[in-house]
């Protein structure tokens, strides 16, 4: 339970920023036709009996616009990395030369680009829904504080306006992120 409207506002702002951050991370994993370490760095690799993120067990670089190079700290983990990239189903085929893994990024077809923009839009809509759900919960908590007599009607109105301001700001960030990703995907 909340002690004040400030507690509600702080939590709502934090949760909304996390929802936007989650969207940003998800969009970074969408392939755009250009090599980017974010495409593979989140992949979990089964190594030494535990799941480890690829960026924690290797050096990932993009020496060319359409090539990702993965150099594991332990060369014996190459087969596991290769298997994990294939299992991630991101539309790329890794090439293992025994020392490093090269991941060539193929050109995207027009159909695939349109499909990826729809995926980006859907991810954006999910983030907007999450932000609105956080707003609803915060509004209910603020109204409960007023009903309990913890805050005045004026404080309630001010807090509700602040929650709406957070919602508008974060919804704008979602829109900007989705628009930038769609532009990136459609760029030839």
C-alpha cells in the first residue's frame, strides 16, 4: 500500500520507463538488414551447464555493414554459440571457422521489411497498453489515498494530472522509438 501520492507517482514513472526500456530492447533485436551487435548479444548460450548471454562470453563486432563477427573468450564454446544462433531463429546462418563465428546479414526482401514494420508496430502497441495499464493502476491508487483521507481533493487532482503527464511523455517515447525503427527497417 502507498503512503503518499509521491510514492504512487515515483512507482508509476519508474514502471513506465521500464516499459519503454523493454520496448527499446525488443526493437534492438529486430533485424534491419544492417549488421548490429544487438541482433545477437541477447542470445542465451548453453555453456558449461548454464545459460549465458552471448555478450558475456564473447567479443561481438561489426567490421563490415553486413557482417557480425563473434570471437568467444573460450574457443571450445564455438559449437554451442553456433547452435544457439541457429536456435534463436533470427534469420541468419552463422559460419564457424574454428576461431571465430561470422554472421553474414542478408539483404531483406520488401515483403520481409513490411512484415518487420508490422512486428515493430505490434511491439509499440504492447508498450502503449502497458503504459496505460500503469496509468490506470496509479490513478486507482491515488483515488484510494483520497478516499482513505491521506490526501486532499486538490492533491488528488494534481497527482492525477502528473500521472497523465508521465503517460503522455512515455507514449511519445514509444511512438518515436517505433517510428525510428520502422524508418530503419524500410531504409534500403
